[in-house]
């Protein structure tokens, strides 16, 4: 079957008379542009004048990658895979490559059983030569097909990637959930010195990196989380934090463009700098909408296509499932000695647009099943009349009829979003796969969402939804609110607040939760008085049921307290006139995240008391009907450095006669069950917990 074939086709590119768009794409002159692709029984090797890569056919991964002769991957190596240790199959010095958590057994790295390879070569619509290869493997026990595509164009120094999973099996129509699907650029070389999430968050890599299995002078404090504070001369510890975890560098998809690693030149002969970036030029094949958050870099540069991190949903793999994710673009670049990561990243950010290289993707669509070319896409526009006070508004088009956080329910659904212009409410989205969508609009400062189902986008057309008026939800007169409704729990203590001790001042929520001792911070519990208390000081970013114990490095003894941990108190004063002619009070709680006993796995465990979590509110001693937060789609949030996770909300209603006026102070208790913990298969805190987005009280 394998052909020992050297194709050796050399395409000498003549410089075409000025192609404006082309020149923007390339930082190097095209004069010597030259793309070749060779295939043997062992490998497929493709190169242009600057970038060369080789896919090793016995592992299904790229194991050779150079830019201007500089090796970007280093040597192949393997680390033992241990819980909380090295990720995936533990192999490094490879990538970008594909892996998944998608078989009945769990993880699987396709390419080493019986993969087949097809090499593509051609000239795209812009007269630029490209080469590409697909690795395709059928997983024998189930018949699942996994494919990874890599393309290189002349004049570019990066790899365009697509990843596909298909399942056709009518005898076993339900396989399992697609729990994790991702590509990884996973070098094993000391050249890489910095991790970069976005233009706000970067840090030196810890030396050595415990996430890469080098645990010298580190102590595991939680699953995949290490205390490094005893290290001397580790730039990460000096500049960023005593704790390291891959979740620290996670991010939310909404505004995300480019993440990656930087080589500051200290380990490169002539001191040149290099960058390895994942460009999210398209986001329509991911799931979960703009609120999806995930890992991006930890010594590996990830492209997380699907995961259940932070409570996000995952699709089921059922008979007929066939989805291609991408394109995304791994960009590699080189800068002068002494240059900064910002310049190299800024270059990559220019590519982070769905229109970038659209013609090229149309040209390769013939090779990539399921890729929707421009001819299958349309545009949408509208003018949204936003509520007063709305800030940072966004319009989302995703699966019709469901919360966009749940768009995994239809494994064929795509998703789009764009910021709404604050001056005139205009919004426009291009390159939308033809179909029917739900529009969701949300904005900072406004409780609830605007929802409009049944928006039809036709190929080659622009759908104009005209003027849409968002009348914000209301249950009468607002007496008070605390927190900002913005789908984030960052405004509270230890949230977005910057760490004062380290020169890079990371936001505190990104650091291991155990660094902030709830009992020291709130020895008498949370007592928040509306109007005088300070959100950033007097309200914690995580509402625990118990604190300390398992996975708490600094407080290894679990503390249940006597109601001052699980019960939080909000007090407020009302004047008699505020309640005049009212009878119904509505207390809204929006949560930015919640963790119940189903924890990380979303698995209902019948032995556990708090799969579904009863959240109780008591108003001046009147206990309201509990809100049962359901077990599914909820997961680790704050303990995985999250303040934006799967969002849920609830409205408690009660008669206004429960409220007091004048000198009598009102008291609302937010109550989690006392001493509520659960079984954790990984080293993670056992307490259930919630994280607030915002709360408000209204009367009518
Ligand atoms: C492919 O083979 C030709 C002829 O041996 C060689 O000139 C070219 O550099 C090779 N290209 C790659 C990417 O290995
Ligand atoms: C491909 O990987 C195999 C397995 O690790 C290794 O033995 C082989 O040398 C590699 N092939 C090439 C061409 O590097
Ligand atoms: C379908 O799935 C079952 C159970 O996993 C497996 O035994 C069978 O071989 C699969 N069929 C095909 C065609 O792969
Ligand atoms: C850190 O160093 C101190 C002093 O050498 C030692 O007592 C302690 O056990 C070390 N802690 C860890 C977590 O390595
Ligand atoms: C390792 O930790 C010890 C304290 O436990 C410290 O004295 C030593 O300098 C550390 N070594 C390195 C290389 O960080
Ligand atoms: C996946 O299948 C299970 C079992 O049928 C079902 O409960 C769940 O809702 C499905 N999830 C999705 C995202 O379709
Ligand atoms: C917490 O508040 C709830 C609701 O008012 C109450 O039932 C419970 O007794 C309080 N104390 C503890 C320790 O949970
Ligand atoms: C359910 O919880 C029990 C402990 O009560 C544990 O032994 C078991 O592994 C858990 N099951 C799952 C599927 O996590
Ligand atoms: C709290 O729960 C733990 C089990 O997680 C149990 O050992 C402990 O006795 C309980 N504490 C109280 C005061 O009920």
C-alpha cells in the first residue's frame, strides 16, 4: 500500500506583478518563493523557502519543523503520563498534531495504528502555490475516522490546519461524548522562553516546566497545579507567581485572537527571536459561543476545538457524526535579537479574521470534507436598539432555539458573533454558513439577554434584520444590584484584581485558589451591606460550602464552620416609600459558574448527595423555594482559574411583605448546603461552590 515514491516536484514561483493582498500576508519577499512536497513510505515533507515540516507516518504527527533553518520542535521525547502530570500521550518534540478524548477508552492520538496519507499540491485562486497533507485513520474498535490536515502556502511561514472526526456505525449509534478534541504544538527545546495568552497576559515559562513533566523543586498542590515558590532563579516565580498551572493561561473565546510562545533568543546562536502562534482566524466550528473558555498555552500551544473545561458542553458522537473543525493557522515567525514578543504577536494578530485567506480556503475546499466555501456563506446585519447603560454589547448567531452555550446539541451547528457599535447599534457578520440561527444579544450592565429565533442566512445574500429593540427584562423597580451583569465573576475579591507582589501583576483569579484563604479573609463570613460595602473587598469570588482539606496546600484541614462559610449575608435598608403599592419582589441571581458533585465529568454519581445542588435564599428568615442547580454542564471554574464559566441564572420571587422598612435592616442569606462536599477522582477541592455574576432585587 505504501508507495516509496519521491515526488520531488519543484515549483519555481515567478513573482507575479503586484498582488496587493499577497504582499500584506508576507513579511518576506516572494522572489525566491518555492514550494516542494516529497513523500516516502516514512514521511511527507513539505517546504517553501522559509518553513519546512515533515509528517512522520509512523506517528501521524509533524516531528520536524524549521523556520529559516531554526529547529522549532527539538528532539522527540516521551514522559510518563501520570494523573495531573504530562498531558495527552506524554510525547513532545512534535506538532501541531491531533489528539482526542473520544473513544470508549478515552484518549487517543491517531496516526500510529494504520493511518493513510494524501498529499495535495496546487495553485490557489491568488496564484500562490500550496502543498498539504492529510493523515486519516480509522480507529479499528469503533470505526471512528480521525483526520488532520496541514497546508503550507508560498510566501507564508505557517500551517493552516483542519481536524475532522466522523462516526458512521448504525449497530452502535451512540458512541460517547466528544470530550476533548484538540491540536497541539508541543516542542521539546529550550529555545521557548515565554507563554503568551493575549496582549494583557504573558509570563516567562517556569524553568523547568512541571507541566512538561519536569517536577524538580515543585510540589503538586492540586491536579496539574504546582507550588514552585521554593525555586531560586526561576523567572516565572520571580515575575509571575509561586503557583503554576496550565489553567492560569486559559482564556475566553469572545475577543481572543492569537496565543503562543516566544523564544527570546537566549538559547539561539545569533540571538534571534522566534514566535509560535495559534491564530484563531475562524471560530465558527468551535462550540459554546463567545463564552467558551479553554486552555491555550502552557509550554504546549493548543488549539482546543472541543472540551468540557469550565462547564462547557460537548457534543455526543452518534451515528452520522461528521464534523471538520477549522481552519486555524499556526504561524511561526522570526524577529531581530532583542525584539519583544509583542512585535511577533502583532504580526500574527493581522491574520485573525475569517476573511483572511478565504480565497485560499475556497481553493482547498475540494480536499477538505465539510469545509463550507464562500459560495455556501452569507452575511447578516441589524441595528439593535440597546437598553440604556448597555456597554460592550455583542450579537451572537448560533444554533436556533437553544441557549448558545448549548449549541453542541446540534453537531452541525456553526456560531458567529460580533461587537455591536456603541454609537449606533449597528452590527454585521460576514461569512456565515447558510442556515437558521438564534440571535442572542448581551451587554455589560444589563441583566438577561435579548433573544430572537429563526434568523435565516442564505448563501451569497445579506439578511438584514432591520431594527431590533431590546427591552431589558424587568420585574418592576430595581431596589439595588450588586456586581455587574457581564457574565463574569471578576469584580469580587480575588477576581480581576491584580496581584501586588509580582512585577507582572497577574489577575488574582488566575492563580491557584488556595493562595487566598477564605477563612483568613472573612473570619466572620461574608456580610455585605448594600451601598457601603465594597464588591472588590467584601464579597469573595467563590462562595464555598466548606474550605480547606483535600487539594488545599495551605489549609490541609477541612473547615465546615458554623454557617459563616456556606451562608453569606447581604443586608440593606429600605424606605417605606420604596415598597408603597408593591406586592411582588423578585431576587435575580446570575451565576458566572457553579460546581456541583458532578464536578469535572458531568457524571451523575448516584452515591453523591449534591449532584443537583440546592441553593437556598432566606429573606428576613423566610426560606424561599430552593433553586436546584442541575448537575449537567457544571464543572470546575474558580479552582481552574476561571471567572467566566457556564452561566446559569434564577429568579426567586416572594411577597414584599417579607421586607422591612425604616430602621429595621433587611437580611438576605445566600445559602449553600452546610458541609457539602463530593467525591473527586482527581486532586481537586471537594467543596461544591458557586461564583456570582450579579444579583439584584426588584419590586412591583
Ligand atoms: C524534495 O526533493 C527534492 C529533490 O530531491 C529536493 O530538492 C527538495 O528540497 C525536497 N523537498 C523537501 C520539502 O524535502
Ligand atoms: C518516525 O517516528 C518513528 C517512531 O518514533 C521513528 O522511529 C522514525 O525514525 C521517525 N521517522 C523519521 C523519518 O524521522
Ligand atoms: C460499531 O461499534 C461497535 C461497538 O463499538 C463495534 O463492535 C463495531 O465493529 C463497529 N462497527 C464498525 C463498522 O466499525
Ligand atoms: C520549601 O523550602 C523549605 C525550606 O527549605 C522547606 O521546609 C519546605 O518543605 C519546602 N516546601 C516545598 C513545598 O518544597
Ligand atoms: C530548591 O529548593 C530549595 C529549598 O527547598 C532551595 O534552597 C534551592 O535553591 C532550590 N533550587 C532551585 C534550583 O530552585
Ligand atoms: C448526549 O446523550 C445523552 C444520553 O442520551 C443525553 O442525555 C445528552 O443530553 C446528550 N448530549 C448532547 C449534547 O447531545
Ligand atoms: C444557613 O442558612 C440557612 C437558610 O437560612 C439555614 O437553614 C441554615 O440553618 C443556616 N446555617 C447553616 C449552618 O447552614
Ligand atoms: C461515585 O462516587 C464513588 C464514591 O462515593 C466513587 O467510588 C465512584 O468512583 C464514583 N463514580 C464515578 C463514575 O465517578
Ligand atoms: C463534614 O463532612 C465530612 C465528610 O466530608 C465529615 O467527615 C465531617 O464529620 C462533617 N462535619 C460535620 C461537622 O458534620
